[in-house]
């Protein structure tokens, strides 16, 4: 297992992290999995044995049940693992039981600490944007949580490029504890993060945690062109993430992915995860699984190294077009582009 620095912080995290959205199986999250406490203990044990040192959860996962299971499963092991959780979504019926207000964030952090059975959260992440709460209020609340010892580091998730840069700017201006990472949706099927979020990460020295690296299972190798959707999958359960805008492009990607996997006699999932591990800016990929067998397979991706030819074929079939202003920059500004700019534009330069 490789360990990578989380942004400009002094924290090192494993290149694979364990996701726990499948823990609990309550409400809508039952579509992703229903891992109980005993199953969670097994999966956490497998992750620790593989060298994983970061577990990611959220208060909204099965309405707190995921955090409770993580807390119970980590009894006696808490000092050997980093725990990340998130807040923003509705956790109660009252009007202020959602959002990124000081009121909600501090209450949410204290509730997460109780469910997790710990005295601190290693990485506390804003789970989604809140356009109604001033960022000054949100960042001050995070700053308070860090300085009180309840939180060690802070990050954001699912922010746009301008949301992210506004947060970084306000943190610098007000001398608040700044985010060290962002958790983003990124995969061979969904490379939109390369337009702004990856360049911003490289420019600002942030860490990147990747959620849904297998596109909700679409890149696992189970889905093939002109074949029935496998039983018991998220797609069959109408999970809805990620949205598929171009089905033919998706299956073109899967065909290349499956071809490489078959030639190596390993799973398509391992190839897709390895491709992500080699992308600029990526710190850690969050892997979760409905079954122990799926997790065991995903963990093997840490040892897979793609050849330049394999990587190039995957890059080509999944490449997104340059949108404005990037196509204009490629045509007229290529003589003065930074490394962050080139992370997106370089493949399009002649």
C-alpha cells in the first residue's frame, strides 16, 4: 500500500480508503448495501490488513447507522485508523437540521462524535454546498471545531471550482483553518472534475479523495453492451448515480477496460482503480463493497501498475472535449500555461 500526503497537511493517508456507505442498509441507502456490524468488522479487518489507514463515512449514511457501526467496529482499534466523516444534509425534522450554518455544523459534529464513540474526527468534510449560509460562518464553525480539539483537519466535498476557491480565499483572508482536501466524483466514466477541480487541487496543494471510482459499479466488468443488467446491483435499484448521458461512450470505455483486464487475467475494477491511482492530483480512492469478495478484489488494485500503452488507450476512449474557455486557451495561450492548466489542456495540444 502506498501512502500519500493529504494536500499540504502533514497527514499521510493510504492510496486506497475504505468507504462505508453500505454499512447499515437503512432507507434509500439499502440500495447500496446492508452490511451489518459483523460484516463491517470483517471488512475493516480486511482493509487494515491491506494497509488502509483511512475510513470514510458520513452522518447521512443510513441516518447515522453507518457511523454507529464504524464506531462499534473500531473499538480497540481507533488509534490505528483515521476516521473521516461529513455533514450538511438533513438529519432531523427541524428547520435548522440541515445546511452549513454554525448551528447545524457544530451540532452535527457533536452528534457524529457520539455515534462514532470517539473524542475527535480526523477529517471533517462539508458534504455539499450550501448557497444560503455565508462561507465566513461555515469556515468559522470549522475553525472552532479544530481549535476545540474535536476535529483535526477539514475538507470539502461536491463543491464546484468557484465554491472551492471562494472557500480557500476566505479562509486565507480571515486566517481560518483552511480545507486540506476535497472529496470528488471522478472515474473513467466521469472525468468532469478535470475541467476545474483537479487543476484547482494542483494549484492550491489540496488532497483529493475520490468517491464512486467505479461509477456506481458500471466499471466493475459486470455491465456489457447488449447484455441484461445484473441482478442485485445499484443500477437495477435505480440508485441514479452517476447520471449516464452517453450510453454508447460508456460501453466504449467498458470494452477497452474489459479488454485490458482480460489480457491481464484480473478484474476490470482493478484496472479502473489503477487508472485513477495514476491520475494527477489524486491522493486516495474510496473503495466500498456490498460483499467481502468485492472488497478483496478492489484492494488488489493497490498493486496494479498500468503500462503507458494501456493508460493511453483508456485516456483516449474516455477523454472529454475541451469546453470554453479551455479550447480557446489551448488555441491562443499554450505558451503561458501552468502545470495546473496543462493537467487538462496538455492532451489536446498538437
